[in-house]
C-alpha cells in the first residue's frame, strides 16, 4: 500500500485535517494516511521545511508527502507536485516549503510540475480560494498514490514542468580570520534547541575542545546532552548534521533569548 503523509499548520481541533483525509480516502482507499505534524506555527514556511527535512528521508521510496503551509493560498502562487531524491513525492504550494529538497541540499533539482490540470482536483467548479489543501493538494496526492500503487507515476499528467521552485534564503556561515566560524540560528525546535547553519564538518575542524558563543554565553561542544549537568548549556551536532545550541533538560532559546537570525560563533577552545 502506498503511504501518504500530511504536514500542515492546521492543528487538529477544527476538522480541516479530517476533511483532507476524507477526500484522500474517497479517491484511493488503499492508501495509508499518516500525520507527520499539524503543529507547524501558522504560515511558518521555514519551520515546515525543517520538519520535512527531518522526516521525509526516512520514509519508503514512493511515499507521497502532502504539505499545506500556504500563506499565498488563492493567489497566483503555483501549486506543485515533485519527485525528490529516493523517489519521495512532494505535493503542496510553491511557498518555499520544499527548499531543503533543492540544491545545494540535494544533488539535483527535483522533477516538478504545476498542478494546472483540473481533472485531478476534487471539484473544479467548486474550488475554495482558501482551502487548496482539501480541493487541490489532497486529491492530487490521492491520485498520485493510486498511480504509484498501480506501478507508474507520470507527473506530467498533472500539468506542465515547473522550474526554479521558490526557496527561502539560507544564510551562509563564514570562516573568520582567527580560525573560528560565524553562523546564525536558523530554527528553534520544540525543545528550545537553537539549530544553526554551522555544519558538522566545521565542528570537526574546530577540534575536540571547541566552544560555542551564543546569547552572550560560552559553552562546550559535546557529543550528547548527558555530557553536561542538568541545567547547563552546551552545543551538540543534532540528528540532521547541524550544530545546535542546547540546555540539558531546559530550553536554550528561552535561557539565552535565541531566535532565528541571531549570531552563533564556533571556535577552538582558547589555550591556557
């Protein structure tokens, strides 16, 4: 059975997710529907991109990921379907939510099409200008899952090729003259860990006694949270391969006032 995942900023209280699941089930009842998350902050494209980046690579090839974080719903923004690396299929708005599946984070551009052929929509004559998740993305995801279940998936049936997917800007970390590296916070997760744009390989370059400066504090780079005492600040390489500022059993973001865009410096420990 083909799996379909759902990622939205809808929450679960208002029935929006349920209506999407109903549309999918009516078109392709064999598909299994899974919730990645519905707790993305409202219209937070960046947070959705990071959530997808963490989860999508671990699903079986041929999974369809339907994503609705759509601040431009009803506008001229494109609706797209794409095939990313490892045959992961993405359906959603061209809002930037698929940034981390495009170069330089992948080796090639995903194959993508614009969802202009209305025969794959729920009801072309009654498409809501405020709920493309129900009326466009869910039905396309279901039809795509059916095609995959039957052994083929030709994205071109949904519409013309879509190039240059919209991507949000990711700041580039820089190497400083003293051998340190200056980056910044990209995202704060549910635990209050501040994910930075400093990659694991730079942590290795800084050496085993590296330290991080953020929010006016200095902290060690450690392998795991348990390497420091409860309540102490530290920096670790997270599961996605980026350096994170953390606080054991507490929120580093709250303790240090960290938010996206704030500077983080990685350097070798001073010799003393």
